[in-house]
């Protein structure tokens, strides 16, 4: 089980990302379309003034049950440990243990 503070920090990052998403996209479009170097510098400083945690790269995939940050399957949102336990208990529809 992950620490509650880490899970809350991740929720805060998600909230900041959704808040500043449109503004960040607009600034990036302006940056790509501008030709003048001085204009690019101005746009870049505006981008730097946005909170760091509002960037998409700061968001980490976590298991929704345990909060584990590593070994998370995107399709289910579960870590590999929880996925295995739930698959053995037949709690995941369509998941069967492979054998050959």
C-alpha cells in the first residue's frame, strides 16, 4: 500500500493538469507557429511560469486499489500483484491463466 501523501500528491497533479491543459496547449501552438525568436522567448517564459506539476509528464500511473506506482497494467489500472490475485479469484472477466 502506498503512502496516503503520495496518492494525494498524484491527485493534486491530475487536478492541476486538467486546470492548465488548454492554456498549455494554446501556448505550445503559438510557440510552434511563431517565426520570430523574441516572440518565442516570450511564449517560453509564459510556459515556464505555469506550475511544474501541471505538465502531463509529471502524472504517474498508479494502481487504483493499492496505489503502487510500478508494474501497473493500463487496461485494468491494477498493479501486477493485485492483477494476479484478482485473476486467480475470477474477479476479472475474460482473464484466464495461460497454459501451453
